[in-house]
C-alpha cells in the first residue's frame, strides 16, 4: 500500500471515530504549540533561577518564630511532601511500571505540575500573596522575568507547599471535582453541561473558602494587600479577599472540566484528534501532554494571574509587619529594606528605582 493510500485509509478511519471533527487537529495543534511555548518559559525560568544569584533560601525573621509554631509548620510540610509522593507513585510511576507507558491521569498530573511556573506571578506588580518563609524555600524565579515589583525575587515559593504542591493542592482537587461531575452525570443523565460546570464551580468556592481559611488562620501564607471593600476580616493578618475564592475556584473548575469532558477515545478538548498528529507511542503521549500543558497554562493565566495584576493596582495597606510577623514579610518591604510596604499614598515600587520611600517633610525631627 503506497503512502497516499495509507493516508486516505487513516483519514477514513479517523472520520469514523466517535467524537471526531475535521477541525479538531487545528485546535489541537494550537494547544500543542502553546504547550511548547509554556515549556520554554518553564525551562528558561528554572535554569536561569537555579544557575543565578536568586537561588537561595529566604529566611527573613525565621529565627524569631516560636519553636512550637515552627514544629507545627514543619509537620504540615512533611505531610504535604508525603501526599505528593503518594500521588506521583499512584498516578505517574505505578502505571508506567505496570504498562510501560503513562496513563491519562499521569499525563494530567504532570501537566498540572508545570503550572508552578506561574505560582509567584500574583506578585508581578505588587506583593499580593506571601508564603511563610519558615517553609523550606529557595526564593523564587521572579527575578528572571520582566516584572515591575523590584523585590519579587524574594517571594518565597515553598517547594513542598507551592512547588510540588501543584500535584496535591491543584491537580488533586480538580481530579476529585471531575469524578464528582461524572457521578452527577450518572445520577442525572439529563443534567446540562453548563449546569454541571456552575455546580462544580460553586462547590469549589465552598471547598476553597474552608481550605484557605485554615491556611490563613495558621499563617501558612497571607494576602498582605487586598481591596478592602472585597475582603473578609479586612485589616487583619488573616484577611481573606473574596475574589481569591472566585479566581481559584475558577482555575479548579477549568482543570476539572478538562479531565471530565472527554470523547469515547478518552481525548480531552485540548488533545482531541491527537491521533492524526502523532502515532501511538511516546510521540502521541508527548503531544497529548503538551496540549494539556498549553490548555491549563492559559486557564490559570486567565482565571487567576491576569485578574490579580488588576487587583494589585487597587490593593490597600499591608496588614503584616516586620515587628509582628517578620517571617511573613520575607524582607520584601519594611523599615529594614529600601522599600515601604504598599499603603495609601505610598508610591508603587518600581524595578528601575532604588526606593519608593518619600523624603521626610521639611522640619520632621530625625528618628
């Protein structure tokens, strides 16, 4: 059989596949291309960060934290690491050892992990979220990007919590959400897709509210500068912006929908028709993974990080200080630094400026 005959036979077979659409490969190629782009960003940030001067632990104020509190956080950190290892074993390594190739969920979880590259982007313009630097961290890769926040490179990214955490705090809940979507469809076959998506989103809002309430009350991370009118417990160190729940629940829902809405061949909206682009084997697995990477990265950017860049322009005064919670300020701003923390009347800190501190008014007594 010549090449043209084989191509025609392949096309006819594809057209007979349930869920096949002629334009599917166009969309899939776009998602694969976006996946390649995002992986280039991922690798650039990783290499530039690890080989650069910013790859060092941020430990500002860590020695001032109460011993019992440090033990508590370290215990949580070990639990996070254990959960991550279990997820990697259960969904990535175990299927490979059993079948010799990645399962769908293995591809899915590895795609979710790449989202870590966007983790500190919420502080692109101003500090919006700060992790407790008691957690093991090596700073962040923000210094490798053209950010306007001059101390963004000090934003600590805890490796077990927010780094490998994309396996358990992102991929895991989205996985469970997609399972519940499938269960709802089995119980009520007539339920529409929009209704199911809205229900999933609202469920994630409730889940995120309780999860982050615990995180904020225990000081695992804080939202130091928020829009006061849209914030619960405004002015407290544990203040909780309502738009955080909306944004994070939106990103959860985006990922859950990717896993749930698959055709009879098991293909998602991102890699539908991938069999026409790459044959069976590692090439098809790679193509599917890249398509999912592109899809999920765009989802997180649109539902979370772009809105946070807008919120940063309207944030209120910092609610954590060097004096009370130095391990939460990470040396990003405050009296011992060259930059004043965000507050009404305080100019935005800029990367090209050595300070945002205004000169004291004439006649002000020296401190």
